[in-house]
C-alpha cells in the first residue's frame, strides 16, 4: 500500500505518473488526451510492440490495480482505500476500457478481469464506465447479464415512451413535454420568425451521466425547438435528427454510422468564414502546378477546428472525390505531416471523401499514385481506413480483383493484427464472392490471433456459404489454410461441421482437404 495522496473532487492525474515505468507513462498520458485518448493509446502500444515484441501490459494493469490510500477533504471524513485506477477521471476510465477492448487479445484474461473488478469498487461510477465494464465482461465470457444502461436511464426511457403513446393526437411532440415548462406570453408572441431562429440551435438530450437537475432545462430547449405551427411530420423528423445528434455526442462517438453522418442540408454557408477561406486556399493549391511548402501543411490545420459535418462540407467544396490521382501524393504528404494529427471522425470523413469512389470505380490494377495514397493513409490512420474504405468496399456486391488486390496489400503491409481481426469480422456480415475469398485468404495467411469465439463464428460462415463455392478453387485453398494453419483451433464440433462442408467439394483439392481434416485428432 502506498503513502497517502490528497484527492480533491477533481484530481490531478499527473501526480501518479511516477508510479509507472517509461512505456506505461506514455500510455497513461495518451489515455488522458480527451475523447481521442483510446485511439492514441492504441497507436502508442503498437509502436512499442513493434519495437519490442516481448513487451507486456501486465505491469501497467498491476499498477492500476494497486490499493491507494486517499486523504479525506475534511477531518470528519475517514481515510479510504481504493484501487489507483479509481482515482483517475471518468474520461480516463472510459478511454482505458476502450483501449483494453481493442488490445485485450494481447492481455491475460485474469489480469483484465482483475482490472474490471477494481473499477467496480468505485463508489461513484460514471454510467458509461459501468456500461463499458459490463460489455467487457461479456466479451471475456464472464456472463454478466446486467443491462448496460443505468436504472435512471431505464426510468427516463420508460417515462418518455409512455408520453409518446399520444404522439398522434393534436399537439404532437409539444404535448409530450408540455408539463415541464411554462412559457411566457411574451415568448409565445415572437411567432414563427422567432421559432425559425430557435430551430437553428442544436438540441442535445440529457446524457446518461448528466445530473437530474438538468432535465428541466433540457426539456425546455426541446420544447422551444419542436413546438410550433409546423405539421406533425415535420416535428417528428426534426426530433429524430436532434435525437441522433444529441445521443451521438457521448455514447456513440466511436461508431462509424454517427461519425460519418452527413450534415443535414450541408453547404458552404454552414462553415465559419475562416474555414471557408482555408478551403479556398487549399483549392488553389490543388489546382496549381507548383510545389507545396510548409505553409501548404499549415493550412490543413483548420480541419482540427471542424466538426464531422463541417469536414464533410469542406471535402465537398474541394471536390476531393474528383481529384486527379496524380495530385494525391503531394496532398497526402501534407495531411500526413507530423504537425497534423486528426481525430478519428475527421480522418474517416477525409479518407472516405478522398479515396472511396476511386477504389470502388477501379476496373484495372490501381495506379502507383493511388496505391501510395491508400497505403500511406492506412499506415497513419488504420481504423478510419477500415471503416471509411475497407468496409464499404467489402459491402459492395460487384467488387473485383483490382479492389481485392489493393485491400490485400493493405492487409499485408499496413494493418496490425487487431485491425486484421476487425476486417475479418466485417466479412461475417456479407455474402462472399470470389474477390472476397482472396481477401479472407490473405487475412488468414497473416495468422491473426483468433479467439475461440471468433474461430467458431468463422467456421459457421464457412459452412453456411460453402454451397455456392463447391467448384471454387479459391474457396478450397482457403479451407486448406484453415485446416493447416488453424488446426489447433478445431474442436470436435468444428470437425463435424467441416466434414459435411468438405463432402460437397468438387475441386481437385478435395482429397487434400479430407486428409488435412483427418490429421486433426485432438479436440
């Protein structure tokens, strides 16, 4: 047990940094870096792992789990003992859990469960931290059946659903919130012109970890935005847009669907003046034939001041989907400069606008300029690339060999093991084609660390999709890779399923497949 540390309501996390070694300090600092902390920590971890493949996070987790004596703020309060991780801010804990989720395949299961147990000792946990702990426990197979939402959230949702039962009656949404506020006659007299101004303001619903006292003010803002003389359909549509925007700020900040959502009615008028000026400067650079200097890099820093919707409008102004491929190298060299470090949402929107249509429209092998751009951006921003380009390409039904070749190069040269696992999981949601088979084969050849659960999911996909590939040599070769490189994963149940799958195979590799399956004797 360590010496007593004073812990005011909002503690300075830096006071504990001397408890960690050099590598762990970098992880702690990354996890303290706001909403992007988890992604920064993943980048730090993989750079450290490449430099030292034998490194372990066990010591990092052990220190976080050590007991820490906390001095009371007043003499009347007793001394308390809590794990060190409970002394950190809620945002650090959220980032830590997101980071652990992304790299848990590198960690001992017992160490992660111990950390989760320590986090559960927090007397005043954030609802988001509680939800993430329960989700992580489910991922690790500890069978936590408690709901992810808090009792207060459940109560609010129940209340709201009961009020919405009468949404079809006269008054619509206004009646749902009519009991919460009383608007003055002066305010009502402003009429439709004032309502139009009010509608422009962004409404955010009460977040799960907000205080109960905020409910009245939030409801008032909702009422001011949804009450008016517009028809019921307009009210409902407005409420849907506002709901998706409000909930996305906290709970779904890391999800691709929310972060890549286009700005409603997005146009250059929605951008602040300084952002429009920067966009025009970049447009001139893209159209010029001169070499770019350091000032060309600095102008891209404006993207760090944009929200995801503004980034999308920004990219539209620059017509990035139509940018000639020979311009890509100098553009990428600027946006990949060390002085720039975009958030996930900014990088994903930029990559999607710049590359997705170019990749989808390939009818022959990608040009050297396109390959260079895709690989450089993927190396710097692997997760945005997975969600903004790789996933939409996989979901496209008519992709061919040019797309498969490009994705295979990314898998072999730019994606670390857990991103390969992410791409493999994406293939579970789609119908396979010959091009997709070559991508899956490339993923398996890279020997990612498949968990037992994921291997079971993969074998289920093999069995369900095999009837359309009875004469496919690509499918047979992929099956052979599974039976040779992943033989230790095959259980008796898997073996039975795969045997039935092989019986329908009609390629020249059938006997080799059956022999490989027969050699797997352990269960």
